[in-house]
């Protein structure tokens, strides 16, 4: 149980955690125990004298912006594992299921990512941890058991987009290690999909993890590599964003000339029109 450390990392007292639980429940119409009882629960949870029910585990994950494993340890994930290594019947069932994934289902996966993106903008990253983890698990399973490239590529592309969003959400709540791992998943999926645009996008965002960690020079190198990864296939809007990201990082490094040049290139690359999204 890592609840005490997670609370302390945010500078919260046990009373503050109780208030956050109550506020989360109030805004979502949930029923929780009284303030006095919650105070006892938090103390007992942190001292391993009371098991955390799924109802409260969901609330804690949301307000702390942590996954089940990050909050409760590896045992939480091990307890949910249902497939044994030698269970060939289950393996074949999953392979057959992945093989039958249709284009319409992949499109549904893309729409689910966009729905989570929209909800993230309205509710904030901490409240979307459970939804995003479940979404990633579905996509990862579909890709893990897809055998032929024709089945793997569309699912891999969907996973690349979802993992990049999950990484940005993790970075938003300060979970740098989780963000980095999600970006690695996104890059691997983009390579599996043979989609250099998704690869460049994941690399460009991953550079912000390095920037936040104080490795500014390495961040600049990575965002430049991200632009080169797509070569002539780089879309105008993505090119503009990568140049702008490089400019921001050069500003952090105090490289005024490089910053200005990157901004000029971003302005030049940005296409005309008011289309808000890169196809």
C-alpha cells in the first residue's frame, strides 16, 4: 500500500485527503462514509489495518491520479491475472478474437480515445486514470494476440494514439515514470503500425518528460529527431508543432537565436485555414 507516500508527495494531511474524497463523491453523486469514519478509514488504510474496498480504491485512484498498481502495489495486478502460461484454450480464443477485429471496431477504439481526450479537458487527468487504463488494456490485448500485419497495423495505430494521450495525462499529474513508459509503448506501437507520424508525435511529446526532468539539451535533441523521423512524410501541422516545441525547449535553454529560428519555421509550416486537428 503506497497511500501514505502518495498523500505525502502532494503535501496533504490525512484530513486533506478526507476532504478530497468527500469533494470527489459530492461532485459525482457518490455515497461515502461520514467525515469521522473516513478519518478512521484513512488511518487504517495507511497502517494496513483495513482493506480498501473497490469503491474507495476507485475514488483514491481518481483523486491521486495513480494506477491500481502504483497505489496498491504489484499484488493488485497479480490478483487480477486470470490466464495461466500453459492455457492454450484461452490463448487460441484470444488469437481468434484478435484476428476477427474489424475496421469498424478499430474506429470505435479511436472514438473512445477521443472521448477520453474530451473528458480529460473537462474533468482533468486525475479523474480519467481508470478509464484510460482500461482502454489501454483492451488495445494492448488486441495487439498482443493479433498475428498478421493486416490485423496488427490498425490496432497498433490506435494503441499509439491512446498511449500518447495516457502518457500526457500521466505527465500532467507528475507521474514521470508512468509517462515515459506510456511513450515507449506509443513509439513501439507506431513502429508496429509503420506510421511515422504517430512515431514523431510520441517522440515530440516524450521530449517534454526530459524537459521537466531538467535534461533540456537531450529534450532538444529528441524533438529534432522526432522531426527527422518522418522526413518528407511529416504533415504541415505536425511539423509546425514540432518546431514550436523545439522553440519552447530552446527558450528554456536560453538559446535565443535557435528559439527564434524554430518559431519562424513553425509559423512558415503552419497551414492556412481553421482546421483544428491534424488528420
